[in-house]
């Protein structure tokens, strides 16, 4: 039987945190000397009563984080913000922890660092070819590359009715998609 490539060997395991406590669980596990990854994305929003924009970080996978393989699972389970380690089910008994390949975690990290999951507003002129999506209105959710841009609006190419159509949208309703 052929051994899997070193990148395909499960090195990370999925940990379930208490609701809304992913970051805190990550800090607790990190303080034990474990390697932890808590995937997050940025979201930019306008304050309801004041005229300024704020950026906040949110968990990408609500309630979950990844911990590097360890022999000290009892210490991890002893953390206040940790509920359990996800395990496979074998009959009526819990099997071994579910492993994730290092390559998969690296891919998620690279996408996070590139801003692929972020929900950020568009700032000023955009270069031709930049990917944007419509965040509000009837065409909400449609994505496409920028064809032209000025300080107030963007002309983008969207796939609609089986063909590529040019659509002009005000910058306020667009968000960058990465």
C-alpha cells in the first residue's frame, strides 16, 4: 500500500468551541503551547448613528478552529472555551479525531490572507479587471470584473441571460471580492 504524500497526512484536528468563543478558545489552547489556527474574515460596515466606517473580524467557521496534532488532548479539552474535538463515529463509539491535511489548512490561510473571504467596501477608483460584487439592490450577489471606473461608479461585466453584460453601479453598493 502506497503511503500518502507528506502534505496529505492529517496534521491538524478540528476543535469545537463554545458559541462565539473561537478566539478565546484559540488563546487558551495557544497558552498550552499548542499550535492553533482560527480562520477569520474582515467585514467593513458603516456605523448606524455616526458617519464613519469600521472594520471587524469575524470567525470564518463559526464555532470551529484547528489545532496541530497533539498528544495532550486532555489539556485541550480542559480549556474553558472548548466543547469537544470532532471525532469520527464508529458504531456507538467515538473514533479517532478527524484529521485535516496541512495542505488544506495552508490553502485556507492563503485565501484568508489574500482577502478572499472579506466583505470590504470599494474605495475610490478600481483597476480594470478587479473582481467586485454587488452588495445591495436587485442584482445583489452578482460578481464580475471591472471594465471601467471613476470616483462615483463602476462599469462591470456580469454574466446574465447566458451572456456577458455591462452594468453600471454606484460605488456605495459594491464590495471587493478578492
